[in-house]
């Protein structure tokens, strides 16, 4: 992500999962909770994480998305809509070619020519550390960067999912600067 101000916006969202993705389903920026939530997608951090590659090429996606078939259809329909906005996008063509040759399901869904956008709704996930999460989502177009979308997932206040998100956030919270300094000081003693 090249704009510091956009990363700052993500960082102030602390009770929800916030991700910036491009039209090719690449995850370009996240807040801390999103990094913890999407550990299966982000992996070891090598390369740019891609939601479509995870969906269709990683067997772990079937666990992460309990409604895998629904997610697969949504992913392809969104990609079709984005590809239609820029039919000469070489990177999108390469991604579609890769997924078509490596995933029969992707190839079939792409061939169905379903074009939709999913700007809001509810999705169900199964996180490997905290279990089932039922999250509402909003997708917001970033007008300063055409093609980029801010996705924000939130839990209903007081719900089991909200409790599980707080737990996930607490396990993955960065140490405060004072804790880091104390740890370094005691290590030198």
C-alpha cells in the first residue's frame, strides 16, 4: 500500500476487520485484526496475498469458508464485474488464466458469466483459532484510488462473534512500546 494516510485509516479501525483489496482480489493493506483474521490467506507473508487464489487453490479455504460454494460464486461474480470494467487488464487476464487451468470449479463458474457486486451482507467464517464468526460486511470504493475497495467486517455488539473477535485481537495485539522497552532492558541485565 503506497498511501500512508490510507494505512492510518485502517489502523484506527480496531473493533472490525479492515482490508484494502484491488480488482484482482489482492490484499494490499490490512489493520491488525485483519492480519490475525486472514492468517490462512496471508500465510508466511511472501508475495501479495490473493483472496481468489486462496479460495480456489488452497484446500484450507474449505475450512475457513463453511459456505465455500457460496463464497466461490461470489468471488467469481465480483471478479467478472471488475474484469468488465477494464477488459484489457493483463494482470486480471493472467489471474483468470491461472485459476482456470488450476481449478475446475473456477473454470465452470467463470464460464457461467455471472456478474455481480456484493457491497454489503453477512458472511460466515471458521477461524482456526477462535471458531465460527458471523460477520456483517460493507465494501466501500476508494475514490482516490480507482479499483481499490475497503472491506470492513464487523460483529453484532454483544454477540458470541464479537467476543471471539476481541479474543483474537487480544492474542494478536502488538506489545506496547513500554513493554518492549522493559523487555529489552531486562534482556541486557
